[in-house]
């Protein structure tokens, strides 16, 4: 029986590689080539295989870029190489801003503490003063008044300024004193006596001797200064009255006294002396004439 052939067309076997269509989304290539899958010989000669695997070829090195490879740089443009970030400057482990703020807060804190301490000290002092004042008021205390008593005409109070008249009037009366200035006039002293006549002048002096020197000075200068004056003949000091208690100016002012030494014109003599009646010791000295 002759062989029969099916009139249907048969699939002719072929050894040509099948076309591989690339996927719609480009495959991402990272610079590495995928190794080729080995081809099984039976897949080429046995067409009955349900899913024949087409032959593939090993990738050939090609320096030209593939249209299906994705360049991860081109999608975002050329990326510049970034420099390493500079670390912020620190002081004692803190940033500059934090350090400055901390320093300001510390200074303000110290100022507030100092002000509070000073206020507390002053308040404490004020409270102590008020407490002492209240205690004094409660106990009936009062400020102490110091009274200064002016010296009086006692024998021991003026002996150093009245030539000793206050302690030894009998021994001093009749003694003389010669001025060391001007015309060197000599005066005789009479304790507890007052020279007569209205005074030519009054002044404050330190002691009895200064009062007598003032009289000598008056008699020396006044006649020369007023030589053409009609009263120049009476411008001679012939005696003095000295009040030692009025050496203290407070006592003198209280008694409306313009001084403690009074220059008297002449004539002067022992028999014309007056007894003092002013309530204080008065001593006289008159010009000793031959």
C-alpha cells in the first residue's frame, strides 16, 4: 500500500531565530549585560514542543548606546557633584546663636539677683531703723541734748587771759605793762576797775595784753592820719577797759557787746576809775605818765 500523505500543510521546520519584541516599557539597564540563555537542541528540531524557545545569541559588546536602555542621568539632567556640607561653628558644644543667647540670659540673671539682694539689704536696714525708733518711742526715750555752757568769770576761767587779775587782783593791781610796738608806751594795770569816758573804738582781742597794744597802736596812727582834723588832739588812747568774759563771742553777742576791749580817751587817772556794774569782771589799764 502506497504511503499516504495528509493533504494538509505541514509545518516546515526551520532553524531561524524568532523575532523578539521588546516590552513597551524600556528595561532599565545598570551597565550590566544579561547572560544569554543556552538553547536546547531538541527545541530546535522538535516542533511539537508547546512553547519552543527561540534561539538567542550572546550579547555582543557594543559601545553604542541601546535605544532600549535607560540612562538614569539623562532623565534628570547632569547632576553636579555636591560639596560636603560644612559643619556649623560651635562654642563649648553649642552653636554661636545658642551660646550668645545663653550668655545674655546669664548676665540678666546675675543683674536681677544683684538688684534683689541690694534691695533686700536696704529694706532690712530700714526695718531695723524703724524697729529701734519704735523701741525708743515705747520706752519713752528721747534724743540727748548737749548743752554747751559758755565760760563764766570765775577765778580759774580767765586767769590766763587777764594777766592774773581773776586770781590775784591785789598782786596785779599797780603793775605796769610796756607795749613792744609803736611808741613803746607804758600802762598801769588796775584789776576790777573800769576806765571812764566814752570809748573811741571797740574790738575783740585774745587777751589783756593785746587790748593794751591796740591802745598804743591807736595813739600811734590816728594823729598822723588825721593831723588836719580839728579833733585830732583828742584822738589819743589814754586807757582801756577789758572784759574777759566777752572773749567768748557767743556770750558777747548774747549781751549785745561789740567787743571785749574798749579804747578810752584821756584824761585818765587812778582817782577817776569806776567800779564795774555790768555783772561781769572788768579790768582797766591807763597810760602811765611821769
